């Protein structure tokens, strides 16, 4: 599990789309601070079905940074949410 604090752009020559998976989410408060947790569950052919594959957490500051990245990447989202 990881609490994201910073984002940085990383260059890569590899451009491929990964296999689709499902993602669960939950929000919670710890010591007055809100968090969003995203849990991915892996592909259908995974040996241990239903087990969490990766978890990431965002606090409000990281969520704001991610929102900016999302709007830069997908400008057509502006005004939709």
C-alpha cells in the first residue's frame, strides 16, 4: 500500500494498455484528515481471485495534484464534474 504525496512526469518509449481490472474505493478519516483509497483486484485469470492487487491512498493535497493531471491529460473533462 502506498500514500501518494508527489507526482512527476516520467518519459518512456513503452506505450501499451494493460489488461482491464476492477477497482474498489473507500474514503475515511484519520485524525481529522480525509483519505481516498483505491484497491485494484487483478485480472480474471489471477490465481488468488478477489485478493487486492495494489492499493493507493490519496490525501486532499495529492487528490488536488491528481485532478490537475487528469484535466491536463483529458481536457474534455473540464466542466463535466
